[in-house]
C-alpha cells in the first residue's frame, strides 16, 4: 500500500540570501522527493503571523515572524512516500548544533532561528500550510 504524502517546505530567508536554494532542492531530489510546485515570494509580517499562529504563545513567536518576512523565501510542495517524516529527518534538529550530520540544518543552518528550512510536522498541518501558500 502506497503512502504518498505531500508536505510543505520553505527555504528560509537566510538560505535564499546565501543562494543555497539549488543545493537544498538537490538534497530533496537525492532523497527521492518530487518538487510538485514551488515559488519564490516575500511575505508580510502579518502573513507570517498567520502562518505561525500555532506558535503565538511561545516566546520566539515575534522574532520568528519578523525573520520569515525579512526577505524572499521559496515555498515548495514536496511529495514522496511518508514525505512528512522523511522531510523532518532530512531537515535535522531545529538547532543546527544538534542536527545530525548530512542534514540540511547541520550543513546550512546558522542558528535556531536561522535554520534555513521549515517543514510541516503532521499530515494535518501539511494540508493547512500547503493551502496557505498554494490555494488559488
């Protein structure tokens, strides 16, 4: 039985600024992800606040929203078997210092905030996040 899933991936401003998008996309492709859709956009802080609403009670919420809206980002829909878990494994720990070798954050992350990529954490959130950026 196939368990093909879609997940949202964001290449964050720090990685776009350093022109790492092609390397990061290559890492996804090498792990068997198909990039179903992608676009480069810049969002307003108010949009980042909506996107990260689940974190609004956390102390880092404001900084996170400011950061995500600080420069261009690349949003992508990735697809493969068990995409959500596979993407989280490939991204690595939120803190690049704790990320396993060979993960995107270990390679490119600068700090907990500037950790280069975002990925959905559940099937439900993947749907919400994909709709957030790709509903027409």
